[in-house]
């Protein structure tokens, strides 16, 4: 029995995996792969780039308050004043339904506006409303 086979025979089964790797790395027939080149350093942000932007786009604060004219706002019937809800389009809306009482609103109590999670954290009016309104628990 040659020394390599004897070594394998004496090595516990649970150590064979790492042993096989070592033997393969030391074998004359197995070329050792060349080391990978060092990773390129990430480019430094340009000084002209706005600080509020990231890889996923501008932050909600950078976008400013949600406008009722924006496409997603129009799609959900958002209005900055709940009294202006289109009653014909949203007959189930009641005067008590406002953003401040919505579970998706995270503005501070008493504030005029705050972030809304359905609009990606954009600021909505506390007195506003949209069709995604869900009563705060
Ligand atoms: S989801 Fe709630 S907080 Fe957001 S705009 Fe609609 S009603 Fe207001």
C-alpha cells in the first residue's frame, strides 16, 4: 500500500472531505488555480451627487410631500383634505377617515403631515385620505 492510500485508509471518514481538498491541492496533476485579482475599490461618490440619493433612488424626504397629482396618488384617490374626497368614486368614505387615523400613517400625534408607508414613506397630510385607508388599531 502506497503512503497516499495508507493515509486515506487511516483517516476517519469525517475528515476525508477536507483531506481530499488538501490532497487535490497538493497533487502534481491538479493545477492550483491562480489567485483571483484583488477586487476593485468602490468609486468614491461624486461631490456633485446629491447626498439624499442612494442606489435605490432619492429618499422620501428628498422627494418632498406627496402631491395629489402624482400617478400613484391619483390611482389611490389621495387628497390632502379628506373633505375633498370624490364621494361618487368613494361612497364608503366617511368624514372620520383621515390619514392621521390610518394605520399606514406614522406622523407624530398633532403634526400636520407625516410619512405614509403605502407611498414609500412620502409625507402625506394628516387631514388627507386615500382609498388604502385602514383604521389605526
Ligand atoms: S394609506 Fe392611510 S395614511 Fe397613507 S395616504 Fe392613504 S389614508 Fe393617508
